[in-house]
C-alpha cells in the first residue's frame, strides 16, 4: 500500500486538484502550508483532522508551514450565519501565539503571519496587482458567498478569498511552497490561490491543493461538539480527562473510522480492534485505544495516565487516591457546596440539594441510597470531617445510582 493509498484507506482524502500530486506525496518532497485564522485562543477537535494529516505528511518527509491569519482574521471568512465579530490587533496577536504553541505540540513547522506581507499594501496596489485577476462571476459562485447573497455580504468578507489567494501566491513565490491543504470547505479558497499563482507566475507554475473531509457523527451531528460545547485542545478549556472521555464515548459505528483518521496505529492494529469490536464489544477495546492514542498525542503521557486513573476511580467508586485537581476534573461542572468540618450528613444532603428536607435525607440514608466517597452510609449520626475527604478537602456524595454532589469542607474565617 503506497502512502497515498494509506491516506485513502484512512478516509483522509476528499479532493486533490491534480493527480500529479499523488506521485509527489508518495515518492518526492514538497513544502505545504495550512492556515488558521486566530479568531479564538484554542483549536478544538473539529479542527484536528487536518493537523494530524499534516503530521503524517511531515513524517513522510514533507515540509510544513503554519500560517496565522493575522490579516484574514481582521476581515473574517464568510460564514452562512452572518458576519464575524471583528477582533482587535492585540487579540489577534495573542490568539495567534496560543494557536502556534498548540500546533508545535503536534508537528515541527515554521510559522508565518499573513499580516506581515499584506498590511503595507495600499488599496490601489491591491486592486491593480491582485483584484484584476479575479472575475466577479467566479467569486459569486463560491459556496460560502452564494450562501450569503440573499441575506447580504459585506465587501470586506467578499474580498476574503482574494486575501487567501494572495497568501498562497506569496508563499509559492518566496518559500517554494507548492501545496495548500485544508478542510473540504476550503476548496474554493484553495483553487482561487492556484488560479492566482498561474496568472501571476505563468501557466507552467506547479502548485497543488488537497482537502480532507469535514466530519460529522453517524447521527448527523457536528463532530467535536458536546452538550457542554466544543471539545478544546487547550487543557484549561477542556481538561485531559474530559478530552479522554469524549473519545472514549465514541459510538461503535464511528470508532473504527476515527481510529483510522485520528491515530497512527497500523492497519493490522486497527483491524485487530475491529475484530474485538465484533466479538467482544463490551470490552470497548477500540474506544480505549482511540481515547488513549489521541489524548497522549495532544496532552502527553502523564495527562493520559491521569485521565485513565480518574476514569477508573469513577467506574469503581474508589476515589480515595484522587488528588485535589483530579477531583475537580472528575466532577467538572458539578456545583460545589461548602460546609464546615463536622457537619452532619443529613444537613449536608439538604445543603447540597440532594434532599429537599431533613426528613427526606433521613429516608435516603436509612434506605441505603446514600454513599460517601464510594461507601454506603446507613448511620443517621454520620458527619463529614477531614477523615473522610478525598483530594484533601472534598467529599463525594452519591444519591441513588446517578446523582452526584460535591461537598468541600472549609473552615469559617
């Protein structure tokens, strides 16, 4: 199986502009770029596929360039729902540096910023040197533009495709960058860049474009979204434990394709996991492998070990060995009720809203429906103190099978 055939087997190829690129990817070397507009301070898993694709190209010996859209983010790529909120120059610079650090964790690359070669171009030069090469009819037929014609689109957004084409031509001319990659929604922008390269550098100029698929879940929902929002690569926005759980919860019908797309496991390893999925699905070996591989790649071995430890503690109900930080990760989003050491369990249940009254709290306890840190408590005299905390200050209360409450013991000043 050639390199390109493997990319196809993994479901990573949506379109290529020229089949000559296939031989270059298999047998040659090429400099390629991918870009990101720093409209936020973190990438999320919906962005991840094209970055992992870049890593595969780098491992094959091709040279990546990461472009930060300091100029293009000042305008905003047209989106179906309306014009993007404009950011300040300081916000764009800050976000760009954050994104570059995330990308460097995935692969080694040079970073360039399109603000550097566009901010000094005056409007007449822009129109004479670049605008004259773009046909309005061609620009209007771009999918992103067509989607906005009825509701209205600003000239600034309309010009976005010219700016992105300018980027490709600049990198082609100054860095011998012959390939742009991106998601399938970037096809129009990529082909616009190729047209500009040929018109400015001659019909023999060799440049290429390649797109990877945009992913959705098997139920049609947008990939990378959960009930609580996007799954971010920044551990301060999505904890490594929550990141691990996102991948672990992949449905059976999606997990093999995700293993192909998002991990570097071999064909043989993935086929073995596929067989396990058929014969012993309850073991969830495919999901465990997917969650482990992606978490380790993005957050490192230590974060993976921590995520697995938290997962096993929640499954077994054995929380005693979790650290303060791990308790916070495990029960992220759960309200924390502060009580003084020595508070009775009955009072704590009412304060945490696990029971509406002391009478109901007593009923829950006597019926064996309440556990403290994984242990069922039947005593109406039970109290919460430092001897039954996890992570130094927390008490995990469970009522029934699925209702969790987090209590923290704090002394009054």
